[in-house]
């Protein structure tokens, strides 16, 4: 069987015999893969001219719903992926991380649509006033790059590696070409076939290369983005490609690193934290057979606890059954292939020159349910390095398998130094219940790590663990880890957008951004805005309310109703030395009174107030002052009309098509000066419910 690439709208079989792909458990050939004959330049142009325009026409809301639909579709097919994943040597737990963790990234990024407007572009940050009279302002917008995201992924997570990356660039409106490692590309191909057949993505949004991608970077341009996950040595070669330098192409590298886990001095045997540390170290050595870019390679422990850790971890490793994951009781599968076996064995032999193996054997270990000589099996190897400041190979050589080194430390400062000797890591963890130790370590180690997990008994039940990057947090690290950053929720999406500063009048920038900019022209209509449906409301449409003169009774009554008897509101004798001249109105009374002025009480399309953002009180309001409100439609964000399913019946009102309108509440006094500003979010029905 030949595994195919998906290029320029069709499945393409590579020329020649191709690279043999083997079942990692049995060693039996399951097919071949070749990319020979693929037109890489044509694929890039296809993505730019077909996929890119289709994605850029979609709003962030539409892209998010597209990802949600894709995630639901793939979830319904996950049994197919589990069956194929088993051939990579993965246990069910390993496959769960890859398959459902990857699909979880789609769901997580789909939910981020709520942090964006209902536009094809993003308005970033706040308006910058650039002139004295307010007629000249600046802002930033971010638009989708017009190139292609080229993802070159490692072999260890053929599904997660793809989905966590394309979820982000699709949300940004950028098409992707995915190049998984050839050795496990058959699993990626299975999922891509289902994605293409679903027709959920627009044509040209996703293409796949099964086989070598050598030469594709020769054709990238300045608007493309290249990402790489894998070994630091390969990443450095790619990063130095002349085309990337010439075209100033963004290159994000997430490289394997010498991650560490630190046992706090307080976490002695008998504590929950000690047991958690051993459990975490065991898991990171055996899950995916240690083939994780986030796996613990250095186990850093107080020197007085080295023996305890060695014994406890050794006992756990001795009970770990290696073999065919389909056999009951097997807890660790194989490496992805014999190439990995040879590579990891070579690195273990290098490490053994400067440190002692205290558990495991390269040749003598048992395998359950499979032939050790045919499958890509490997024994867990635990080293002990008694002098880590002199014997530094453990800080420089990574064996990408079930291999780790116990390292002693004298005090927390030494633990920090040892962790940082990895020269940049994706993640480290510290297991402690001592807040002082935790803070000192985090402050000392953060500059050299992309993520730090602080683990103790309080969070253990819900902790996702040392080795699990989360979609809403950044993944990457400095130095050896590649110096890149991916995921991170909204941050990750912004990597695929071009930020541009725009300048002009408030009215002009309102029209350009489709968000009301303070000081822009406002338009009034006879019909109150609360009597209009979502699609009828115009950005900049304003209600100028009636006015109200503030009285002492207003302040006293609000203090009694709210229980807020702060001295500045009710005790004129305590104002000496303050900024207030006399009793001042409560800020929240001003906001409440503003609502009383701008709300139209009759039943209409408005369903409810959804929240308040950016509320601030800019000038004291005293009795005798008169206030009014300029209530302006600032931004509109449509929401999907939910559909009931047997598993998820709808609550009352959920099936209404609706949207959120953000209104600027500008409260001003008799001089016309603003005394309070806020943005309220109001849920409003569509007139057209189809």
C-alpha cells in the first residue's frame, strides 16, 4: 500500500518505491510513502490562491464554528484513528493524548472566537490619541497573512502535532501545508482523508505531504510562516535556510529539550508530594515510551533523598510491563521504529560514559505479546549522575526515549542552576508544598523555561501533569528549546496576523475598523436603539438621553440601598486631605443612573445585558451637577443559533438567533466633559431567525 499526499485538490501517489513504513510492534511493513514528483511550488500557490482567499472571506466567528464542526466530526470517528495509532507502538493512553488531545485543541481554539469581533480582521488594543483636539488618532489592526503556514512536524504525535498547529492558523484565516514525519505519516494521512471528505474546510485550506519535503522552503515568500517541531539540530539547519533569511520568513521552532523536574526539600518520603514526584517521573519516562518533547530528562532531587528516589522509581519501573499495547497489562509500548531504537541506544551509550545506569539494560529486558527483535522495543533506562557540575553530558545529550537521569542538589539555588544548565527548556516542574521554595524556584528558573508546573497535593487531582502543553497556554521555550512560541490561546492566533498601525480621524477609523472610535461622528434616529433588531443597528448610532441633576438624596439613597457608606460619599467632615471638595456621588450610582437614562423599558429585541467592560470614572460628580449620556453602538458580534441534540437539549431561549452589541456609555456633565466611560454588552435578537 502506498500512502498518498493531498496536493492541489487531489490525492497524489508519490513516484518510485518510497520509504517502507513498519508496524512498530510487529515490524511488518504496512505500506510505503514517497513525495517524489510533488510540485511544492504549485502546492504553495494553490494554497495562496484557493485556500487563502476562501479563509480570509470568513469572519472569526465563522472560522471558529468551522473548527467546532470539524472537532465534532473527528470525535465521531475517533475509533478509526485509535486503530491506526496502535501501529505506531502507542498504548491506548498514548493514543488518547495524541488523538483526543489534538481534537481538544480544535475545540479550545474554536471557543476563542468569543475573544474576537465578527470581522475578517482583528482590531488590536486601544485607540491612541495623537492630537490635542482629538481629530487625529491611531489604532492597530491585524489582518490574515496572505501566505501559507508550512508545518514540519515530528514523528511522536502524528495527530496532535498537526491539529494543534492548523487550529491556530485556520482561526487566523491562513491555509496550511502539513508535513508529518514520514515514519508515522500513515496516521496523519488517515485523519486528513476524513477532514477532506467532510468538506468542512474550504478547498485549498489544508494540504498534506507524505514523504520528504526537501525543497519546499526554496519557494516560500515573506508572507508565509514556517513552523518546525523536532530535534534542535534539524531545526537549526532549517532556520539557517537562505530563503528564510532573504524573504524574512517567520520561523517558529519548537525543539526537543532537556526538561527537568525538581523535588522540593520539603517533599520527603511519606508525604503526598514525594509520591506525586515519583508518579510524574514514571509517567514521563513511560508514556509514549518517553518520546515526548516535554518528557523529564533530568530528575533533580535533594542529595539526601537520592537513594529514596532511586529505590522508589526503580521499583515502579520494574513493575512496568513492556510489549504489545493490545495485550492486557502492558503499560509501555514501543518506540516509533527501529531508526529511533538505534538513535536512542547511541545516545544512552554516550551518556553511560559519564554517569551510571542504575536501572534498565539495553539488551536484556522482557517484552510481552511481541517479538523483541522485530518490534521497536526499548527498556527504560535510569541513570545516576553524582557530580552533575563536572559530568555535564546529561545537560547536553538527549536520548529521545524512556531515558532519564537522577541528579542531586544541595540547596534551591543549586537546583535552579542545574535546571538552567539545560540551556533552555520547554518545561520544568517542581513538586513542593512550600510556597517560599516554589516562588524562589520560579523566579530563578523562568528565564530559561517556557512553562513551569508547580505540583502539590492541592492541585494534583486536576493537574494535567508535567508533560501536557495546554491550548490556552504558550508552548515553546528559549535557547535549546528553539526560542519559539505556539498555542497560547489568542496569542497563538495573532502570530498568523500582520499588525498594521493606522492613523486618521476618529470618524474615518470608525468606518475602517467597524468599531466606534471615541470622538467620531454620531448619528441619531427617532426610533430608540433598544427597539431595533441586531441587523438594524448601525455602528456609531447614538442615543442622546435626557439629563438629570444630582442631589444629596441621590447619594444618601444609593448608600442605603447598596450598603456602600464609604466616607467620601457620606461624611463631609472626613474629606480634608483628599481630592474631594464635598460628598461625591458613587461611581456605581453614576453607572446605574446612566442605565436609567439610556434604557428603553418597553419590550423589544433586547434580551439582556451581558456584562460591562472597561468601566472607569474620570471626574468627581457632586450634588448640583447635571449629567447626561451619549449611548453609542460600538461593535457588533453575531452568535450562532444553537441546535438541540439528544445529548444536549437546549434551555429556554438558546435556539434564538442573536448577537452581542457593545455600546459605549459616555456620561458627561453640564460642561460637556466626560465623567464616566464604560462599555456594556447587550444581547439582541435578529429580526431574521433563519
